[in-house]
């Protein structure tokens, strides 16, 4: 199996090779098919390979069931890697700054009483908040 190769591509390549060998009258047993596939895995797949070898009878293990198991494992593995990658990115992301506004409750105050600097700061804050 090639590095980072999707399992569907590996199965297709394996099937093409086996069909080509059948053209030369070379026959393989089901056990040979399963063991050849399991031996082709990289170290990322060691845990699944060992699990299958230790819990299933390789000689009677159907190829279709093996393919389903491999596709399910790959799907779950990809989802786990994606979650791990996202959590690592979130940890690296700098914390967002929070802005606190001072609240006043003067009945006579209005925008006319605000200093120009305060008004400019407020406009800038609203623009940032709205994404302008």
C-alpha cells in the first residue's frame, strides 16, 4: 500500500493485479488474497492488521468483509485525525482580545457631549464588530 493512499485505490489496484495474474492461469486462494493485503499495509495500519490476524481465520475471511472493515477503519481514522488537527490548531490560535465598554447612566448625556476621541473609538469598535 502506498503512503496516504485511500483504501479504495489500493483495493482497485490489488484487484487489477489479481485479474492480470488470472490471465496467466495463476490462481490464489482466499487466504492468500487476505494475507497479501494485510502484509501490504504501512505501520499506521498495524493495529488493525494484528487485530484481524488474531481474531479471524484468514483462510475463510471473505474479501468483501475485509474490504468493508478496511473502509470503516479508514473513515474512522480520518475523522479522528481531523479532530486532532482541529484541536491542535485551536490550541495554537492566540486568544481573542475582549473589549469592555464603560457604562454610564447619566440622563442628560448625549452624543453631543461625547468627546471626539470617544466617538471615534466607538465608531472604530462598531466597524470591527461588524467586520467592515
